[in-house]
C-alpha cells in the first residue's frame, strides 16, 4: 500500500469512527417510529427515470394496480420487470407511460431499464406488490434488505426516528464501502495491476520513415466497475483505445482490422487529413466490412493538433460502447512565463505528467472517466508542486461540467488550439466532441474530489458512482 493511500485510508477511518460516535449519540435519542413506507397510491404509482436511476428505488403497488412511468432523463429509458413479459416502450425524455402490473401476484420483483448498459449503470430497483391489507403494506415499506429507500421517501421520515436511522445507515455504508474500494484500487493502479485504456501505441517504422500503427476493432470483455465485465467495442481490447502520438509533418499509416459484427471506419476527429482519409463511410471511403483490413495513410499537419479517433459508422452504438481514443500531433503550446488569475506559470515550465481524461456517459461503458466508472476510476496522483497537463475529451452524448477541488485549472487550449488568453476555472463544461487542455499545478496535499458536477452522473442511492475520481496530491 502506498504511503498516500495509507494516510488516506487512516484519515478515512477517522472520519468513519467520528460518524460511528455521532451515530451512538443519535441512536440513544431515538424513539419508536413507523414511518417510511412509500405511500400506496389509489391511482397509478409514479416512477421517475433519470441517468441512471429508478426513483423511488423501491416501488410499492397494491395488487391490481399500475405504474405511471416518466422519463425525466435525456436518454431513452424503459422499465422491464424481470421474469415477466411486462415492459414499457422505450420512452424518450419527458415521455410518460402507464404500465399495467395487475397480472402480478403479491411479492417482490426486480425492475430495471432494459436499454443496453443501463442496468449496469444503476437502473435497477424493486417492485413490491402488496395484497392491499394494511399489514401487507406496512411489511412492504418496512421490510429490510430490499435496497435503499428512494429519495422520494425521505421527506416523510422523522429524522430522529428508527426507520430514518436504518435508511441513513444504508446510505452511509454504501458511500463508505465505495470510497474504501476506490482507495484500494488506487494502490492497484499504482502497482500497475489494473487493465486500463489510453496505453500509448508503439509504431513500426517503415523504410521511408513512415510510422505504422496497427489497430483491431472487436467486441471484447472490459471491466467497467469492479467485477462488472461488459462486452465493449474496443480498439486493441482497451477503452479508451490506444493513445496514438505522432509529430507534426510525420507520415503515418494506420492499419485497421475489423473483427466487429458490422462494418466500420475511423474518423480522425479534429485532425487535418485529406478528404479520402476522413473516415466517413460511404462518403469518403467504402465500408470496412467484418473480417477486412484497411489502411489509412496521410501526412500529419505541420503544426500541433489534439484530436481523437473513433468509428463514424453507427457511432451511436460503436462510440458509446467503447470505440474511441486519443490522437495527438505534437505538443499543445503552453503560456510559459505568464501569470493567469494569480497562478504563475514558470518560463521554464516542465510538464511532469500529460493525461487524457476521456469522458463517456452511455452504452455499456456508461458514466465513466477513461473507460471506468467509480470506484474503478483511476486517481490523478502528483507530488506537491508538480504540473499536470490534462486534456478533456468528451465521447459521450451529454455535456459534463468537470470539477476539480482546490487545485486551479488553467485552460490553455480549446480543441487543441492554444488560447490567446488562457483563463482559470474550477469547473469546465465539456460538450460531446470537444477537447479542453488544462494545466494544473498540484498545490495542496490531500485527496481532492474530481468529478462531473451533474451530481446524478456522480452519485446514486448506492453512493458515489460513474464520473468520480480524485486528484491525490502527495
Ligand atoms: Cu456528467
């Protein structure tokens, strides 16, 4: 275990025991309380879908009833009931549909969103069908072990009541367990024990100096969160795919073998290439069909560019499921010797680490940073005083405001183009297709939260998830 996570874990342990002490005090003050069961409505029971949660997480309905399901998210969602034929249609954002569940006998059922990847992202819950008796309803609301109460329930709880205590304990335990696992994985990352993406791809140098890179696109196993292995669409079996780095003016060949079940292509997003190399089948080239190998060939621009590469063909499936990666030509120009909103950038600035931060929010990968969802996300680890150059890339379907605690971020480039007037910020909105390059000095020791600030992309009833990591300053 590295010293930093050891100290972090012990700090974490201190926080946990403070909580425990507080809880003793609170438990001593509790009084009996029977609240907390979600109300059994006479009409359809409302259920809300968002990215990626079903609220309430424990839905209680009287036998013979129905659910009124509203998608309040921005992606398509549905609700299916495991081991039954019951399922809604795919609802787009804002749509509501009533699901008749009158065919179900009293009991507990699993409900989930059947859109690929959404169950894994957290869209799973419990449906309790009661027999309509008062005792049955109370049992439904009060039964333990059925997951956390949805947030909708919390307003009805007596904060000092026993039921609230139990629910709060579930929230705390889930939160603590996630953080503990994350810190354990921080050590595994430090030891090189985690399979990760963005690995730099070494080229073969051809006789005339051309750099030749080899890629294979296929559907392969990828661990998104601990133990959750999905069928990802990958380049060279990693998400994000290999980081390709070349210098301005270099000649390159990229040979792609397509082992996917559908045709593909590669678009060099943000890179100046000739028309016929732009990778938009069938406009600029023919489809690269399953089993075929195709070679892209071009001379890199004579100036630095910061791009990405991804499938263009059927991108709404291929990209979000993992076919995306970093393509970099040379180094982004940095504002050396300038002071930006109080942050002095040395004239002789040396970059200690350059890191892609590739975000995605859909497909089997789901809410993620560099192909991993919390608690399997990798921390940014730096020594105090070091400079880290991070490049944000958004390969998802939504914008994400990326927020780093305490350490200033100086935006030095947009889409790889150096800014005339670099600026400082702590939260940067990165839209799909965009790149932002930020210079970060590790200033203050600690484990600083670093996450998307659309909080439902970062937390669920099960604690932190998705687009959350930290910057660990040693
Ligand atoms: Cu987000």
